[in-house]
C-alpha cells in the first residue's frame, strides 16, 4: 500500500517564491475572512505568528532572487507575467459569465408564456 502513494514533487525555488508571493497578497483577505467567520483565535495566530514568518520568508527569497541588475530585470519580467496572467484569467472569467448570462436569457425567451 505504501508503494502506491505518489511521492510529493519538490517545488522549484521559483514555484516556492511564487507561492509565497501569493500567500502574502492573500493575507489581508484571509484575516478578514477568519474574523468574519468568528474564528478570532485562528485570525490572531495568522496575524501575529504565521504572517510575519511568511513575510520574512518572502523578503529573504526576494533578496536572494532579485539581487543586482539582472535580478531587477527578472523582477520586472515576473511582475509583467503575473499581471498578464491575471488579466487573461479575468477575461476568461468574464467571457464565461457573459456566456452564462446569454444562456439564461435564451432560456427565458424560449420557455416564456404563450
């Protein structure tokens, strides 16, 4: 049975850094969500224990990866790549929403009273 379990793939430093960036960006939303759900203990743990560690790890990765002029170019490239990826995802979402709204409107016109 133990042989059937898949080995967890190790993340590359780039993937780990990207995950840290995403986590740091999501911290305020996660905190607000926990507080809204009434989970004050978890929110406290996140705010004062986990968040500083995550930010420190991100700062260390930033310093390591973005050192020097080559690092600045890499940082700009990654920021632009993330920006374009987010815009593409937003467009896909909006297209899906538009298609869903059109289907809903078509159902209304087809199934209306006669």
